[in-house]
């Protein structure tokens, strides 16, 4: 949660940023799993990119909006449609 939103009294991320927030949270959790030695795969160099490999966004077409803060998100999310997940 960004500090500016916390300063405004918000307890949850904005709905418009929820996917980005979920991906960042998943990357942090994955890091903890790898740090604890519980992962069954080789540790990736880029944890966010690793999480993005498993993301399926239903109903997101090539012209739909993407979370701005996720590296490579425009190219990544453009691959998915209802039938593509």
C-alpha cells in the first residue's frame, strides 16, 4: 500500500490497482517460500516475471487497460482473452 494512500486513511488498495497489488503481494510471498527453502523449482531472478507467467486475466482484451506498474504488462496481458486462459 503506497504511503500517500495510507495518509489519506485508505486501508485497501484502489480497485483500479488491485491486480498490480495482488501480483506484487504474490511475488513477496513467493520470495518467502524460496527463502524458506520450500520451493520445488529453481529460484527465478525476477520474482514478478515468475508470477506473471502464471497469471490469467479473464476478459482482458488487447485494448483494455493494464496495470501501469507491472514491467512488461502491456505485452503480457495482451496475450489473454476469455478463451486464452
